[in-house]
């Protein structure tokens, strides 16, 4: 199972997006544990995540988030500007699937997201 942490400024936007991502993951038969979080939660929650999705409104902080995540062996992806609904969730899930496919190719793993 791949754990995805969705980070936004205060945790509200990520909660909405996670709700729709979970529904989409079930519909796509993806084995994902998707969790919301606020930027302040990142240090405590980072080690439990394989992939960190960062809300577009945190673009100014993304460089620091990427360095921190990479130093701990995790992927970080800056989300494009999207709606925090089913349509936005589809975009986010596409990014997660791309990231897990890339990681699987790099490590030789055949595990599906």
C-alpha cells in the first residue's frame, strides 16, 4: 500500500481533496492510504508518507518541502491549480499513479499503486 499525504495551509482544503481522492482510488482499484494534513503537520507526518502532494497555494514553500521530503526518501509533488472536488481528485490521482509507476520502474518493483 502506498501512503499519500496531501498537505495544504491549514488542513481544510486537503481534507476535501482527500475525500474525493479516496473515492477515486476505490473506483480505480488503487491500494492507497490517503491522508490530509496541514503544513505545520508535515514534520510529524512525513515519515508515514510515501508521497506528499502539496497544495498549489504552498508553491512558495515547495522547494523547502521537496528538500525535506527527498532527504527522508519520500517523493513530493506540487499540485497544479485544481478544484478540491472529484475533478481535482482525478488530476491528483493521475499524479500519484505516475509517481508510483516511475518509482516502480526505478526500483524494479512491480507493485501497483
